[in-house]
C-alpha cells in the first residue's frame, strides 16, 4: 500500500467514539456534519482525540470542555509549527475553541441488512486475502472494508442464490432434535461454476437467516463424508493410475482386510453382498467392499496425495488407512472443499480454488484486491470423463441411489453419502453446467430420520432442477482418446 492508501485506510477505520469508526462517522456523531464541512477547529478536535476518544466525549454528564479545548490547541499549535496552517487560520481556530465548540450529536441508522451466506463467506475471504497481502491484522482489514466504501465484485448469481435460499427456508426440512428441543436439523449447500471456480450460491443453514456473519456450515463445518468420498478418494486416482477401468470386475463379499492391526479391517455393506460384480454396479448402489479392495491396491498414501491436490486441507496423518475409502476421516470435510473436489472431475481433471469474489475496487476506481485462485491439473481429461460416465450410474441405473436427481435433457453425475448411525447425509454431483454439494444433519451428531429418504438429495434435486430449467440440452463430451466398445457380461471381453 502507498502512503496515501495507508492514510485513507486509517481515516476510514480509526476509532473515534462509542462504536464509532472513521472520521466521516465521527463528524456525524460529534457535529452532525459531513467531514468535508467541518471547520479547522472541529477537525483539530477529531485529530486530537484518537489516543483516548471516550475521555474527550462531550456527550456525558462530566464536563470535559477544558480538556477538549486544551487538546484542540495542542493540535493547532502543532499544525502552525509544521506550517500546514498560517497564523491567521490559527487565530480564527483558537478563538472558536475558546468560545466553545458547538457539538451536535448526529443520529445513526442501524444496519438492518442481513447478508446472504454467500456474502458472509465473501467478506471472510476478502478479509483473509487483504490481511495476508498487506501483513495486517484481520481486525484492521475488517474495519477497512466496512468503512472504505470500496466496491466488491461478487461471484454470487442472485437468481441461483434466491432459489437455494427459498428451498432452505421450507419448513419440511426442519426437524427438532430428539435430545435438545432448542436445536433442529441443519443443512448446507455450495454451487460452483466448475469452469472458473466461482461460487455462484452458498447456503449455511436451514430456515430464515436472521443475522449476518453467523455460523456458515457450508464453509466452516467439517463433517464426515461417508460414501460420497469414493469418487475423489478411490475412483479418480485409481483410474488415473490405470488400476481399474469402467469395465472392471471386483469382489463384493464380506472380507477382512489386512490393515496392520491384529483384528484387521472388516467393513460391511448395508444392503447385502453381490459377489463378483462390475465396477459400474458397485458405484450404482454404493457397495462398500469393492472400494476397499481398490484402495488396498491404490494405497491410502496415494489417495491422500490426490485429495490434497483437489484442495482437501483437513486431512491428518491418521487418515492414512483403508477406512479412507469409505469416508473414515478424523476431521471430515467442509461442503466447500468437497464441492471444489467434485468440480475438479466436472472440469476435466483441473482443480480451481473456489472463490466468492473477483476483485475489489477503491472509491478512486483503483483495483486494490484481486482474487488469486490456485489452479492445477490433477488427472487427465480421459480419467475425468470415465469418472463422469461412471457417476451417471447412481442416477440412471435400476439400483441407483440418486435416481431422483435426474434432470430432463441434462446429463447428471451424482454420488450419495451416509455416515455411521445416519449422522450425515450427502448428495455430491454435477452437470455440464454446475457442481453442487449438499449436506444434511445436526450440528451435534444425531441420527437423521426423514421418512427413509435422503434429505440432502431431495434439496439437491429440487435446487438443481430449478436452476437448469430452461437451459439447453447438454451432455458430458468424451475426449478423442476414450474408446467405447461393448463388453460381454460373462467373459468381460470385447464383443465384435
């Protein structure tokens, strides 16, 4: 920042009275004027109180007139000494001080606007970016953007955000906790334009939002992922490493895996075991055993490397085990990072760090902050397409877990997720247009009972169908190096 920018920021954030920041607000509070209309003596008052504003406040029962006059004269004497004012200006200002400054307390309108969850996230991102860029405390950065009258360019799509907010306000999704009557079920959703990483909508809670900058579950709550992790932790890296193909056959039988412990790792399927099955079938109904077999060949260490490349920052050393295949994590993931990882698949294997804004422009029309998104190639275009094609199975397959997510004339890829005890429900998916992730559960773990249905999936379906209404027909396009051929169901060889 230049000296002028630092000075401007200082004038905009300086504390000048009880919950009053900035010289413009100070002028309004003490004199009921704009700062540009203040006299030299009045300016000297504002300039002199910064070390202890409340001790110079004239609007108290204690008479502080002598203290105020003395401080104003000190400021004026220094201005004369530095030759920023001449003797005539000095004499006029001192006379005004000695006659008593005319204080007139201005009124302030309370801030009644309640920002969307997207705007909450945008503010947090800007404060963090501005703070890191200029090596200043978050509090300083916060006050600067609240008071500097900068113009912020958001990535929010107002139409999409409204659709999401309206869906989340429906009472049918709100269930009172069985253990705490003051708590209810909650949900979160993030929608990303996968081509540029811009978050077009974000919702961090159910019901009407009453306040700004409250807990945003979409960006701040880390939750267990369940089976929704399978595409990014297992399928993507295994396809890239050529350990599997879309026509692979995998065992789905009760198995105890050697994980280095005495008892071993014995995952279960919730809907029985199917024997030796195609990978497509395993994805379609989310069988567990096949994914642990793949993880065993892939290794958790390799899986974690890919997850980190897709922006997952919450992984710890203890996550390096076979349970990673089924979402057995120490900390879990935020819906935002989960959405960005799925967007990597939708964006042909290219990860783009998600953002809630593009740039910030000062009142002088100068760009003072631009988003800086990390971008990297995580896996090939062909791997991405194969995975897209696999993930249509839960939507189109006869045993699919997300058949209700189908959108007319739009190809949909989706994966459900459920954690132990039914604490968390997920729907993660994308179309050629948008990537969306929805979570549903309780802030404090509690089993979800929603008529045997996946409420996260129902929200995802309603929102995405509304968003895509009227959009042109679109499907996932295969790259030139992907060859399609018929495979014999018995021999698993090509049929010609």
